[in-house]
C-alpha cells in the first residue's frame, strides 16, 4: 500500500519544499525599499488618475453578464452537438427551446439598448 502512494508523497514533499524555499529566499534576497511609486495602485502601467473606488456605469456589468450568458450557451451547445443523434427529435426540440429563450433575452437587451456603447 505504501508503494502505491510513495510517488505522490514524494511529489507533495518536493512541492512544499520548493514553495517554502521560494518564500524564504525572497525574504533574504528581495529588495524591500518602500517608495511612493510602490505604494500606489497599479493600473496596467498607467498612472492612476482617480480613486480606485470610483463608481462605474452599469453598462460594464451588463456587458460582462451578457458575455457570461452567451459563453454558457456555447458550453451547452458542444455536448448537445456530440450526442445529437442519440437524443433524436426530443434533443432537437429541447435545444430549440433553449436557444429560443436565449434569443428572447437577446432581443430584450437590444430593445433596452444594453448593447449600445455610449
């Protein structure tokens, strides 16, 4: 039984030693000089102009939610396409209902102007 788990135990020990070693070495070797530039928030290399707690328009969140919804749609389409022949007419009708519900939501968002960037 021990022979079965021995490689896993060795891997876990080596990974732990590596992680702890990197943390300890960074404390000894690393530069810890604090400057004003290091204390500011990092915004993709751009100097921060406003406070990080600035309120964002709801459009950003709506676009993110739309991306997640339509991304999940494609996740469900791939397995359905693989087993389409096994599901037969029932699978076709169910996927049609699923796509119809998503299209209703899509056209609702178009009508509300959620996809128009100002």
